[in-house]
């Protein structure tokens, strides 16, 4: 059999976090990268639901805690990524997890 593509060609906007842990912590020197189709450098960033800066770079280093999303022409709004400024945090890998997966938990301070 075959699976039909969505009207958008199954393309979505992704927000990648480096280092790849969630929640991301500010003191880890977090970099966010917005990936999707469309014109490079035409990314719109949002922080805590508000437009944050102008259309611009596809990647930047986070300097403020908050919940970030990005928008790319053609593929739309990404899922959100939280960046916290906590002294103690329990992190899991920043990837899709399914029931039954073996997961490494990381308690960091």
C-alpha cells in the first residue's frame, strides 16, 4: 500500500535545540535552529507567544528564558521549545518518545 501525502507535502516546520535535551536550560548555551522549506533567512521567531525580533536568521543563541516557536513560509509554525533558568532540572532527550522506549533521564544542577 501507500500513504497519501498531506496537502503541504508532509512538510512541517521543526525547531531543533542544541544541546538536545528538554527542557533546555539557559546556562547550557542553548542554540535554536528553525528548519522548514521556503526562503532561508525568512524565519519569524516568537517568544512567549509574542513576535520576537524581525524576520531573520534560522539559528540563534538563546539569552532569555521563555517558550520559543518559529514560523517558516510554506511550512508554518513549529512546535514550541521551553528554555528555563532553573538551578535544578530533570531532562529527557529532545526527540519524540514512544511508550516502551528506553530513556535516559538527566538530573542537572
